[in-house]
């Protein structure tokens, strides 16, 4: 495995992870974060702690990449990658949901939506790894995750400005 290719894939997968997270949490689930729930930090604290959240996404992306290259030493079909991402995403999300539900006072609906986001993000990370890690030439493939990131952020900002004005 080419180390440089692994790190490029990791950064691109992480970028997509952040884009999806922004769309889901800052736009689509904006109402959840504005509700007065004792287990959720204030909006000011949440904003300050965003870099910590993004670092956690990088660590999860690295974990997924490490597991992915161990299981799939060569490129797999889209269907196989999608299945792996769905299984990993389901197990991670369900584990996270059950763990958080057991000790955090957060409505179950909130936890379900948050973990549905993880499920989608993990599938996307796996698909980025599969598309970037293995092909001979990646120059024509790098722009896709970068473009996707910008599209997700733009859609998120549009949703924030049209639907989430308070």
C-alpha cells in the first residue's frame, strides 16, 4: 500500500465526512441543536468545540481506512464497498446510539438522527477510500470528493439561509 495514496485518500474522505456533517447538523438538524436539552452544550460552546469534533472525524476516518485496507488489499466493486460501508456504518451507529442512550439524557429521536448521520458519513468515507486508494491514476478522481465537499457546504448554507432563519 502506497502511504502517500493512503493519506491523500484519508484527507479526501475526511473532507467529504465534514461536508456531509455540515449539511446534516448545521442545516437539516439545526432545530435539534437549538432546543433546550440539558445534555446538549450551549450553541456558543458547540461552536468553540467544532475543531474537536472534526478531529474525531479524522480519527474515525483513519480507523475506517485502516480496517478497509486490511480487509480489501485491492480495489473492490462499488457494491462490495457499499455493503462494507453499510455494515460498518450500521454497527458503529447502533453501538454509538445504544452507548449514548445508556448514559446521556438526550431524547431518543435526537440520538437516532445523529447516528443516521454517522451511518451516511461512514458509507461515504468507504466509497471515497475505494475510489481513490487503488486506481493507477488518481488525478481525475481527486476533484470528485473536493467538489462534493463544496456542493454539500453550499447546499447547507442555502438551507440555513432559507429555512433556518430565527
